[in-house]
C-alpha cells in the first residue's frame, strides 16, 4: 500500500490532487441536470454528485461548486424552481461530458453538444430525450457547506419517466438494462454490470442472493 | 417510457417506493465506514452516499439517516472525531452488505461479518484490512437536512492508503484494477469496467480519449 499523508496530498500539483481526491471515494452516478433560464435559454450540465436523501417524501440532492463563478444551473433553478435529472448512458457519455465546457449563458449546451431537449406534460424544465431515466424535480432547499462554499441542493421528485424494460416488477430499476454509465473522478467513464442483489441483512443470518445465477460464493480470505 | 407521477410514487408500497427512489439516480459508491466507540467497540457499516466535496482542502461527505434510531457510526464519530472510509471490492461485498444488519452497540460488525480491522500509524480509528483504498478522515462539520432529518457529515482526508497498482502516474485511481464494486439502490451490486477517460471539455472543441484504445466513436443519433 502507498501512504499519502494530508501534507503529501496538500502539496501535490493541483491536477494530481484533483484526480486523487475525486477518484478514491469510488464510482459515482452520472446524470445530466437540465434547466431553463428566465429568458428561455436551456442549460444542461453533467453531475457526478446526485445522491438519495429520502424516499418518503422522495428527495434527491446534488452538490454545486462554489458560486464564485457563474453557475447557470443554480441561477436557473432559483429562477424557475424546477429542473430535471437525466441518466447518462454509454450512447451519450461523450455529449454529456462535453456539457462541462464553459459555454456562455445565452448558449444552450443542448445545441452545442447534440443532446435533444424534450418536454413532458406541463413540466417547465427540459428533459434529455436520449436518457432512459428522466426525473422532474422541484427545488426544496439548499445548504451551503461553510468549509468551502459548495452548495448541497435538495429537490423533490415530481415525475419519473423510465424506459419500460428497465423497471422490474418490484420497482427496482435495472440500470445495466439501459446501459447507464458511472463516473470515476472528473473524466473517467465506466460501464457497470449488475452482478447480484442481496437479501435484507439481519444479525447472524446468512445473506441470500435475490438474482438467480448470482450465487457464486465470495472468495475466502 | 413509463410515467410515475409524484402521487403514484407516494402511494407505492413502501418497499417498492424505496427500490424506485434509491435506484433511479444511478450507480453509487460502495464504502465501509469504520469507527470506534468510547469504550473501544469497533463499528463498520456500508454506505452508498460518500461524495466528493472538495480537493483543496480535501473534503468528503456522506449522508446519515435520521438520528431517531441508534446510529453507532454517528455516535462514534462524535466521540472520537475520526473515522475511516474503505472501498468495497468484489471479494468482500457480501461481508460489506452484512454490516447493515442491526447489531447491538457492544457487538462489532468486524467480528460478526468476518471483516478484519487493522490500524495504520497512530490513527485511532480502525481501517478495513481487505480494502485496497483506505481513507482516514477527521470530523469537520455536519448539516442536518431539515426536510427529513438526514445528516450530511463532512470530513477532512487525513491519510490515504492505496494499493500501488491502482494509482496511476497522474494520481488517478484506476478503480477497476482493484475490483471495486458500485451499488444500485439498497441491495444491488455491480461490477464496473472503466471504458474511457475524456479530455477537459472546452467550448466547440472535440473531446479526446485519454485512454489508448478507447477511441470508439459514439453511436450516432
């Protein structure tokens, strides 16, 4: 094992430090957050920080970098109170990554990257048409992380649109059925394959695999 | 596409609702958070909510469920001010999942699940010996999500121990080299394979693949 102390990490060149700290905490979710400005310009941006906050009510969070530079996503959400979260697949990960370029506020990343904006019902924010899981959210609250100015945005799920083949009978979304990718650090993309589902863990009971054929035993240690 | 409205989601049976809301936001990181109580009992618990909050200083966050029931991880972190975050691999995912059973406070999940506690330098919290990426953290702050009582815990990275073969020259951790898994919902495990790294995105410039051989073009649309 290589040991990197706090001091060693602090003194790394900034790109190396960003690589290290962004990768070591594991695979992250890959989502496109889409919104619309007051004057009607749409925006779409890739995020690797969408997290589950609660099921009842259904709340999702995501982290925004400090507002010291222009943050179109933040401004649009504050103006319209709605936004959408759209899954990134193997088919669109390059276009999704391209949304991270610093486009002007009057330019839409949809147009610039070749993603397609679409609308569902009377929901005001654009969805990403290519995405097999599209979630309409309303702004609920925000929490500023005092330590560095990041903001945890909290939103309520208003609508979920999901490709029929992805949703199992027990409402579990089989993400690999729709070729979703996950993110490593700021620039890596991975293709996961779901290998197992395990039973609810109870003290001193053996776990069971809920997926037929995924019963291979763990390697001994 | 299947449409699930807010009302349709709210009226789902609770297990189905939990499946849906926990899976639709994508693949999550799989980590074991380990800590030690005042009286010396070690604790280790699986989390799918570890997120990156900043590189300079290096900060990681994770979400704890409401404190309305006993939360050993929270109590231990508040008592000792330190904890560790340890990557979950294909070799230990079943033992990692088993830590979610409700063991008593005087029982160590290390003993109960067959994971091995280990210590590095003079860091007071236990690490998970089987993990190829082990991160020692100190408590920095906590933010209560008023909407449902969840807590975002914020910690500073004090030490990183990482398997040598995982760390590339530019300090990017190649997570599939160490067989890390990712989590789907509350019970699913996936094995990702890193397929690409993309160049920093700039307006109107074409992205380049940083991994030799990953140059396959995106499917047209």
